[in-house]
């Protein structure tokens, strides 16, 4: 009887985990799609709320919508297979996290061709940059998105970029426990091809 109860418990726990993983996968795909559509209201709704202590929502939206346009740069997200890989959900003392890795490709079109040359020479970790015209550059690489469920999210899943260039900001808003666990998940995801 104990073995039967244990088997039933494990089956129900496995089904619950599969549902959580499926919900996170669906959210990851949605936030990437909203980013490509430049639907910043939807992206902000899904964003981990502690980021807004560092950058208010209005500022984030203005930057996303106008920063590059104001510099004469047009961003075009290319439709490429996401090749989404999710880590297992990791339960922590006061949170649960899951890290996702996905492919992204975008073309930047510059009003000033000299900026295209400068961008081609700029090295960014995990990103391949190639010039594809006098004023166009393609940037493609691997991106990371962290799903977080804690008291700040009202116990629902919210998302935060977790790329190397976001490390300083993330260190200001995430607990040391979350950063340590996310770093372990990222290392494991880098090994999995």
C-alpha cells in the first residue's frame, strides 16, 4: 500500500511539474513574440517587478520604443527557430526559478553607415555581428530569460533578461540565493546543446 501511495504521489508531482514547465515555456514564447512585435506594454506586464525599482516602467517603455529610433537605427527582429531550452524548475527558500536559453537574430539598419561599421567592430559576448549591407548589420546569438516566482511577483511567474550585460542590474534586484542558483542553471544550459 505504501508503494502504491508513493507511486501515485510521484505521478501527481511529475504531472504538476510538467504543467508548470509547459506554462513557463508558453510564457517564454509569448514574451519573445511580444518583444519582436515591439509590444512593450505586454512585455512590461510579464517583467519581474523589482526591475522597476532600478528603471521605472515609463522609462523602460520609452527606451525600448525610442532609444534606437532616436539615434537613426531601425531594429528588425528576424524570425528564426527559438531552439528554446529550459532548465528544471529550481525551488529555493523564498522563490522558484527556471532559466531559458533561446536563439535571437535581428537586423539593425543605420541612417549613418559609419555606425554600421562601428557596430560590426564591437564585440559582444555570445553574439555574432556581421555586416550585410552598407548600412545594415545582423546580430545573432543566444539569449537567456529567467522565470521567477516569489513574493514580489504575487506568487506568479515573471521574467527577467539574464544575459551577461544585465548582470550589474540583476545583482541590484535579485537575492544572492537567486543569482547563485541562476548561475548554476546557466552553466548547465551552456553544456546542453
